[in-house]
C-alpha cells in the first residue's frame, strides 16, 4: 500500500458546523495530523455517531496546515451522514486519513478543467484552490452542477469563459476570490445558472480550445456516476486527459476487506482495484461504467 504510514487516526474536535439548504452541511474539525498532508481527491474515514457502526468516507473540501483543520461537505442521504449532521461545536469525532491517491497534477500541463457535481464538488474545488496557490499562472476553469441550491455563497462573476453564455454568470465566492472562472449548472432553473447538465458548458468551452491547448489540459472530475460517465465520454471525444474520483461503499477504507473493488483496465488487462487505497482517482479511460 503506497500510503502506508501516512494515514492517521485522530480524535477531532468540531470547530464549525454550517447548515445549507436541502440538508447540506459543511463540518470543520481540528485534525492536527491529517491537516498537514491531506490533498485534493484524498478522503477521510469518518465516525458519524448515532447508531452507525461503520464509518463513512468523505472527501476533503479543504485542509489548513496553519489552523490544523480539515473540512467536509455532505448531504444527508442515510443514517450516517444524518447522525454527523447532528453533531455540535465542541463535540469530538474520530477521523482516519488522509486516504487514497488523490488528484496528481502532471508537471507538463499548465491548464485544467474542474468538473464537480453535487457532493462531488468538494475534491475538485479543493484541487482548483491548491493548483492556483501553487502556480498563479495556471489556466483553470470550473464547472459545477447541482440539483439542489449550491451549498456555497454564490455571487456574479466578471470572469468570462469562452464558448459559454456570458449572461449566465452565477459563480461561487470561493472561486471568484481566487479569480478562477467558474460557471454553475442546474436543471432546477436557478438564476444565472446554465439550465441543463454541467457537461454542456464544459463541452462548449472545450470546443474553443486549439489542439495544442488541449495537449496542455487535464480534466479533474467528481460527482454522480452518470455525470462521470458523461465526462469520460466528453474527454474521449475531445481527446483530453481526464481523471475521475470514484465512490464506492466502504467497510474498512484501508485495503483489507476488498468490499470496494471495481474493474479497471490496466496495461490492456482487466484488474480488480480497491477504490479506497488504489483510488479513489483513476484515469477515465481505465474505468468501466
Ligand atoms: C472516496 C469517497 C468520498 C466521498 N465523499 C463524499 C463527500 O465529500 N460528501 C458526501 O456527501 N458523500 C461523500 N461520499 C459518499 C458517502 O460516503 C456515502 O454516500 C455514504 O454511504 C453516506 O452514508 P449514509 O449512512 O448517510 O447513507 P447510506 O445509508 O450509506 O446510503 C447512501 C446512499 O447509498 C445507497 N446505498 C446504501 N447502501 C448501498 C449499497 N450497498 N449499494 C448501493 N447503494 C447503497 C442508499 O440507498 C443511499 O441512497 C464519498 C464516498 C467515497 C467513497
Ligand atoms: S473498503 Fe475495504 S478494501 Fe476498500
């Protein structure tokens, strides 16, 4: 296991619990050890409380070395995240992490497209922030989709994205502050958002790229399986490098139970890989949908 010795088990104090519309939450915890090394696309195995015995995997939305904190964003879909949403500031929960390979940016690429859907937005948003902090000159664009109100402060963007309808200029504060052009999509008809799928404005933008710009670009995506499938197809059609973060139900999250295996194409052979420790990030062309 490549990340042996780098996964920490910590008792983490809740320092903030933010509630958004449609049962969406951001929980910020003090996790001194994992906050020092957590990277975009990695995740923590989080004790949720209530009657849930198994922990739940949650991607990092952010980590702060200075504050010693990590952030998670989630929507309550079952008993685990429902119990987690009930915790209060000062409560303690056990978190194990950082786990998995995460997104790794190739040094020969100076441009990236971030695509996130629903509770798949956290790892790609985190990736955008880290790429920008590491290299202010990197060319980034982000496309986020949600069928419930976005669990972020939204605003109007003055940053254009070629190929997209400039009148649809809703974005989220976090991206605008970093000057990362970002467009939002929803089929729910939110003001300023593209009415449709997140891949539609992404595709229109890619249409504007030259062949040499495409060679410089990589897509990072996380979201529901149907969205990932559409992103993989888009990347294949437009001949762009693309990596996707997968989700599977997990019992151990450290590679021991094989409960999270998926079929992956590697060296022209089908292999069973564990999403927890071999992933959760895989190249789009390796994945069977
Ligand atoms: C690497 C990784 C990162 C993740 N990051 C996030 C994140 O940042 N935010 C977030 O909100 N979620 C994230 N998830 C998903 C989250 O961990 C799961 O949705 C988790 O199961 C929720 O727990 P729960 O008890 O609330 O719901 P559960 O009871 O586990 O149910 C969740 C949903 O899955 C369905 N389900 C339950 N069991 C199965 C099964 N065996 N097979 C198929 N479907 C089933 C249920 O019907 C329900 O719709 C991530 C998952 C992975 C693997
Ligand atoms: S959850 Fe046990 S091997 Fe991945």
